């Protein structure tokens, strides 16, 4: 372990490193760009003799079944994706079904490029621990071929001295079952269409036929009826259908196997708006008014053209709801939710303009209309831009907010500010110098000269900060909370 003084502040970098593992692969659907090729591929497979097909399938199972926990289920799922391309009235043998599924499957190494931008929260299960220990869940951004990002998890325990013991990492990686028949609420759905400037007589026609709570399949059914018997311009109808389906596809549910370890779970892009990646999830343990805990995470969905801030909701890290964030203030990246309401309001930090730290308030966690600047770049190490490094952390003295600042040569450093407990628009104090700056061995990577975090935690009077090193790997640093607060300069 190493320690470093920053204005009399001792920051300890732990020896633990969270490294990428190229052997961790998922099995993804693999379709040719030219869809006309699909029936040709199927026909070639079906032309194999029974013996040849059995031998080929046996070899595939030898080569790949040990790399995935239920590869037969995956092949069946991918067969269903191309079933409309099968010749009419075709009867497939079990071997043919598996073979067709295998040909439209590919392995994808989720961490082959990088594993970075971590956040950390207490695990929902704190049973059977030694006194003074805390079980945690760490989320990380994993990046593979084509710079497609997903969310992966690690579990572990912080002991009473904040020694870190990570759980063993599984050889397997599991993508979740997707719940397509998600339930939507008509009023928020309508508000989002209004915000997108997509409301018209066609959306009104469809939604007026819906109950307040409607399902994905009910929406598709009503669209299908109108498509079959058009009542409006077909061009406008098709454009409207596309927008409504895009919005519906942006809200979905996923579920993992409860008996599989947390390191097997990966939330991989599902909807079109996140087709190029799920970036920088900031998880927070949020306590409702009744004291019940829900875990939320904001993340950035990217489709190669635009970004869309999204919200993840879970209670157990097994079942996840993926939801759109709405409102005029839902723009740009880096939104971080406070861990509880203040007064009657949800509160979130954000970076609307790509330069300053903003704060926003709402009485509905899904809708955010206005923001205000609470911090602007002040020191040379943050002249280019500032933002948050995860959700605020509550102490008796105020809300600790880790910040990031970008300075010369695009160097990213981590700083800290303290917000007033009851009026979080007010900065009480701040560090004038970075808490963490890239060291020599932390400077080399996918994006050089960057240290960055998406969320820290307090345990045994220390701030535990998982942080990325040059967008390729991650480490962990700790600092005593009292020392940190004592080193902050009061802000007039």
C-alpha cells in the first residue's frame, strides 16, 4: 500500500486492482447486416446430412458448452430471432434447431478493452459478517470490441480496518432474461411524447384506447390494428409508430438467476437508444420516506449519434427496471441522485452545459425540468470543466461530493466539496487541490491521464473511493473523513 500527502491530507491507495479479463465472454445474437442472407444460411444448414449435422453440433458443444452455463437455452433463444426466415411448414429436428441457433450466435468479450469507472454501495444482504465489516456491491463500466460498454458487478467485503476482500470471480458471464411485456403508465408516457414533440392525433388515438397501466404487447396490438386499417396518413402513422416503439423499448425489465453470483451478471445494451453502449452508472442506496431502501443508478445510453440519460431501479441486484429520465433538464451526462429526499424533493447533481456543476429538484424521480449552477471551474486543475464523481454522501457536517476537474493536457483529477445538509445548493467548503491526481503508473491506458469515480462509500470513518485509472483498470483509495473535512477551505 502507498500513502501520499495532499496539503497534509493522507490518501491511501490500496494494493487491490480491478483488472479486465478477456476470457469473460457472453453469447450475443449475430445477424448479418444484409437480412436477405439469413434464409440462405438456414438453407445451407438444413442441407447437411443428419450425421454431418450431429457431428458438427457435437464439436460445437465440446468447444463452447464449457464457456457458457446454458448454451442450449441461448441457441434456442437465437433460433427464435430468425424463425420468420424459415421455409413455411418446416419441421426441424432438435439438432437442426440447435445448429441454426449456433450459427446466429457469437461470443463477445465484454471486458476486452477496459474495465473502469466504478461505483460502490452496501450490499442488500449484510448477514453473517464479522463485527465492523460491510458487504458491498461494486458496479463497473466494461468495454469490449467496437467500444460497446455494459455494466458489470463485483462483490466483496470491507473489514473493520477497511481491508478489501473481493469475492471469487466466476468464469461465466450471464446476460439477463428480458421482460418485454413491461407495464407502462399512460400519463408519464404521454408526457414523454409531449417532451419529444412527438404527440399528435395518432398518439392520442392509440393512448386513448389504453388503460392507465398498459403493457408493451397491448401497445403493439393497438399499433398493429391501426397499421392494418389506417385512419391517418400512412407515412405519418409509420413515423409515429417508430417513435412510440422507440420510447417503449427504452423502458424494460431484466432478471438474473438469483442463485448465480453477482460477478456473473452483466447489463448489456438492449434498446436502440443504447445500441452503442451503457456508460458510467452511478449507483446509490436510496432511502424512501418509510426507511425502505431502493438502489438507483443513472447512466448514459449512447446510440452512436445521441446520448440519453436513463435510470436503473433495483432492490436486490437480481431484478432491474430500466427507465427513461424525462424533462427539459435531462440532458448531457453525469447525473447523480442524492440518497434521500430533502423536504419533499428528490435532488440530483448534473452537468447540463458540460462545464459546471448543476443541481436540480423534482417531486417526481422520473421528471426533471430545471437546474441551477452551484459550482464553476475555479482552479487551474479544473479550468476546462467540472462535474460530479457520484452521488453525495451524507455526514453530520454536510454532503460530501466527489468532483472531477479537467485541466491542461486533458488531465482528470478528483476533488471534493461539502454541501449544506438542508440547503444543498450552498457549498460550505471545498478542497483547493485535487484529492486524487493520476500518478505515473495510472497515466497510461485507453484514455491517458485520467482518474475518475462514479461513487464512493463511508465505512469505519473512512471514505472508500473506487476509481478508474486512464479508462482501462480500476483501483481503490481511502481517506479519513475527519481529515478530509479538516483540509477543506470554508467557502464564503
